[in-house]
C-alpha cells in the first residue's frame, strides 16, 4: 500500500504523538493541520510514540495499548492519507531504542534537567526527584526518532521547540565524534497561531489537564464544551467593554473561523461593549461543529474495521523499520561498533 507513497528522494518529515488518549484541537492546530498540508510534498513518517508514553504511564500500560489504534483512527479521520504518509509504532522498531542508548552519552544530566519542556512537564506531573529516569531522558529518545529518519522538518506545537534544539545539539555532537555529517539537523515546523489554550483558560489544551475538545467529540460534547469556554471575567454586563487578551473564545475563533474579516468586526464590537459572550459562543460553536462533523463521520466509518487499521500500522512499521535500521547501521559503524 505504501509503495505509492511519495518518492523516497523527497525530504523527510517525522512527527508523532503519545497514544495516551484521544487527539484534540490542540493537536489539530499544533501539528495535524501541517501534517495534512505537507504530506503530498514531503515523505512523511508519523510515529505512535507508545514507548515514550510509558515513561510516565507504567501504572497504566493498557491505556497506551488501547490508544494506539484510537490515535491512528484520529489521523485517518483528520485527513492523513496512508498512501502519502507512513504511520508506524515506535516500540516495534528496536533500532530507535538502540540509537537512544548511544545518544544518552552525548547529553548531560544537567542539560536534560534544563530542557524547558521537560522542566515544565516535571512540574505539571509533580515528579521532582521521583522522576522516572526514562522520563528525564526522553529528549534523547526523541532525537533518535527524528534522526533515524534523517528528518529535516518536524511539525510540532511550539512547546516542542526545545526538543528540536536538543536533538540538533546531539546531532552536532555525534557528527563531531563521527568526523563526518552522518546525522541531519531538523527544523521545527510550528504554526503561526502558536499554542492552543484549554477551554478553562490554561495556557495549553492538554490531555493531562482535562481541558480538551477531542477531535471525535459528539455534537453534544462540543456544545457543552463551548458553554464552558473561558472568556473575559471582567465582562460582567453586555454593555461593558470586553477584553480579547486571554479570551479563549476569541483565541479559538482566531484558530478556526474561516471568516476572519467577519471575526475582526465581531472583535471590534466586543471591545467597544454591547456584545454578549453568548453571541460569540454561538459563532464559535457553529465553527467547531462544522470543523468536527466530517472528522467524526469519517472516524465512525473507519472505526468498525480495526483489522484494516492494524494492517496499515504493520505495513507502515515495516517500512519505517527499514529506514531506521539503515541509519542505525551507519551510526554504529561511525562509532566503531562494526566487527563482522
Ligand atoms: P499529554 O498530556 O499526554 O502530554 P498532550 O495533550 O499534551 O498530551 P502531546 O501528545 O504531548 O499532547 O503533544 C503532541 C503534539 O501536539 C506536540 O507536537 C505538541 O506540541 C502538540 N500539541 C499538544 N497540545 C497542543 C496545544 N494545546 N497547542 C498546540 N500544540 C499542541
Ligand atoms: Mg504533552
């Protein structure tokens, strides 16, 4: 099936998600839109990061297992085309673990502890010194994932930029050790809109914060979520001037409203005063219902054939493994780990 995928001479994109729950609008804004847009011009590999998900989910391995197929369904529903993109499962490619093992020698514990993304995630999870070693070192594993495919572009949300920087540090150190350019530096492909906040007004829509609107949400769930969307706490009476900063309803409209000119007029009215939050939310709900209805429908059509999804993942994983094995052989040989 993947034999029809984009020619192997095209530059490579590597992206992925942790299968710890259903994908949400944050994923959509942060990376899915870019993945769909770029899949026809790049050779795209999309990784289900089940092994990485275990770094903070050892107490619930079943959740990770179940969500592999669920996230794959989300990809297909959103428009990832299996003829153009290769979807694979991280844990089924032992070469990725092997590369990680070597890269861990190219990064210090102090540097890992300074990584802003890791720092923030440690804070969110309340780990402090009880952090699993695998969690602290997951930037090295992410470097393995990216470099194994010699990806030049990584479509991610802005919170992942430090990860790409750390990957590139490992690449430079490795190439210095090797004495030649074996690994390639990658660039983060970050959307203009940046980070999508949660419906509760927190800086990031995130599974672990429970403030998401999922891509598979039902019409009723969308309606209920929009009702809860954080707006302007100072906008008490309709005639009061409203504020746009931190106003999640407007931030979502920025991200999803196809009529940006109409939105600009609405914003002016809101700031001037005299526009109820409920009117803004009617518009937001309409946008989200329209965006998510076809995704939900496509998901429902695919859901009944899990065998097909697993087959697709098996083929994708075989194809991805061949690429990762090639890079791993080059890496080991550059390190002198070639004897026979
Ligand atoms: P978890 O709580 O398990 O960490 P999450 O909801 O934070 O899950 P991730 O799997 O960590 O999602 O993120 C996967 C990708 O989606 C990353 O590229 C990340 O930057 C992007 N992403 C996730 N949430 C958002 C968001 N709210 N805005 C923009 N991008 C996002
Ligand atoms: Mg996260």
